[in-house]
């Protein structure tokens, strides 16, 4: 799942294997099972030369307010698509296809696709007599999901900050009537940010459903 080196020439259409590898890496980074390549230096996280791409330019982490700014960026759809030289629209479509397939599989296993359900946690007092206590593995997995949700919350906060700056830049450029709207959208990367935001929200919703499902048996 190693990223392909970026070139200055126009990218060729992505091979199916390349697109799948990009989708695998994006999902792994979003779930926390894979981390971007980088290290801490002077109280901020910085990507390695292998990890760094043109989309990282201009993103300066703040030691106090946002030391992981580049780390969070390296988990985004824009960055991963750039790593593999694949069209971000194709990657977004593949991720959407995967989410839909998982949702359909979940609906079939439940018998009915009811959508997200809020689950009331089962306390020890409500557990029926003789019921087995939750396993250590279930408790460990629940803890991991809760931690991932906290990480996603932080990533969402970082992304909303980027969205605020992007909206200000969009407003500034759109106020210039000499600028073509399609050029403004392309230069600001509005579509990519919107896609990243949608993907992150979907991940949070899926994690929340998983958390509540596990909590039901604890």
C-alpha cells in the first residue's frame, strides 16, 4: 500500500489496483489503524519527505493551537489521492461505493435496513440473571472505538477551522467579478474540502453506531 511517487506531468488515469490501494490507505488512516509518515519536531508534527506533497504547502502547524495540523491533513482524501496520483473524484466515488456495500451488508444481516439507531446501554443491574459478563476483548474494543471517536472529533474540529478559512478565501475571490467561478472553486479546493468533511462525518456516524452496539452488550 505504498504511495506512488508524484510527478510534474499530467497524471495518467489511475489503475484499478492504484485506486483500491488509495482507498485502503484512506480508510486505514481514518480508522486509526494506519498513521501518516512523520515525526514530532519542536512540538509540532511534520511529515517525512516521502509523505509530503504539494497539497501540504501553506499548512503551518501552530505549537499551541494546532500542532497536529499536518498530521490531520495527511489523513484527508485530498492528501491520499495526491499520494497515489489518483483523481480525488474517483477516490471519493470508490469510498462511497464501499460505504454503500457495507451498509447493504449490515442491512441484510439485520434482516431490515433501519438506518442508525440509538441504543440504550445495558447496565449491570439490567443484565438478566446468569448472563455472561462482557469479555475483556469486548471492553478493549469499546475503549478503542471511544478513543477513535475522540480523535475524529479533533480531526473534525481541525477541518472546520480549514473550512472557515476557505469560506473567507472563497468570499474574497468571488467578490472579484473578473474571476471565473470555476477557476475560483478549482484554486481554493472547495470540492475536496467538502468531500473530506462528508467522509469524516460518515466515519464518525459509523463509529458512533458501533460504539452504541457494543455498549448494548456491556
